[in-house]
């Protein structure tokens, strides 16, 4: 049984978008050398999938998202400050289930819109390429709830966009809270310059020998090609 788990939203009303979610989940699984892919409609489905694992090295949630939640907005999601089980579960309850199952070093990919953004700073602008402007964010709350159990790294998006190809990528890890991965790779403050932002977009489109883009590799917690 794989120590990697991918939770993939199901039942999107637009077939083309559901196909994108499914394809992204399978590509992440391939990058990890295999994973248990579990479809979900509601928060309790996500909880059940996590409960079925004994050890989790890598976790991805491929889904809709927004600054205070991930999953379906209408009563079927994990939220920052709302707990109405079984369909709505707050971050603390999710983390309490997930944390003890994480490996000592683990990676989490929130492949969903805006989970690394504050609700007042989630619209696209040049700041979307930079570090998180305000706290907390959904990613921030999940990270701090999990770090007592694992030396976890977490990657999330600072604006709306594709599940894995979104260029607004932020990272949470030890001593690093919502840093800009663009600034990590292109230099401090690089996100402020248009030429650098264009360079970053081109860099994320570069593919490795197997056809996986750097954007996907970053979500998977792997080095750039």
C-alpha cells in the first residue's frame, strides 16, 4: 500500500473541468511513483480516506478552493472556522485526524485555487507572485495545526488558477511562512518586476524528460527540472 494519498474532487458540473482535476491527480501520483487516489464529494469522504491510511508521506488535495476552505463551497468542505459535521469539517478536526498519520517528514500539496491567499488579498495582481500578504490563510492554519506532528512542508496557491499549473505558488515549512516560491528561485523581491514574472512563468512551463512541467514538480515537492 502506498504512503501517498491524493484526494480528488468528483462530480463537477462541467465535464472538462472534472477531467482536469482527474488528470492532475493522476499526474501527481505518477510523479510520486504511485499513490492512492480517492474521489470525494464531501468533507467526511476526505476524513474517511485519511482515516484509512496508517502512514502518509505525501498528501495532495486536488479540488476547488478559496482563502478559507477547500472542497465544495456549499456545505461540503474543510473550512477554517466552521464545523458542522459530517459535511463541513474545520481545519483543527481535519488536522487532528491527519497529523498522527503523517511521516516524520511529509509534504502536502493543496492543488486548489487561493488556499494560500488571505480573503482580502486573493485577486490576481503582481502581488499574487509574492509572499502571503496577510494571515491567516487556509494553508497557514493547516500548516500550523500539523507541524506539531511532522516536519511538514506545504505548497498552496495565492490566487485562482489551474490545480497544478497555477504560477502563484507559496510554501510553508520550518521557519518559512507563506514565502513566494518565485522569490526563492529568482531572488528576493523578484515578484515585483514584470520581466522576472515573465521569466518565472516560462520557467514553470519547462518540462522534464518525462513531460512533467516545473509547475507540477513544485506542487509535488520535487526540484525544478
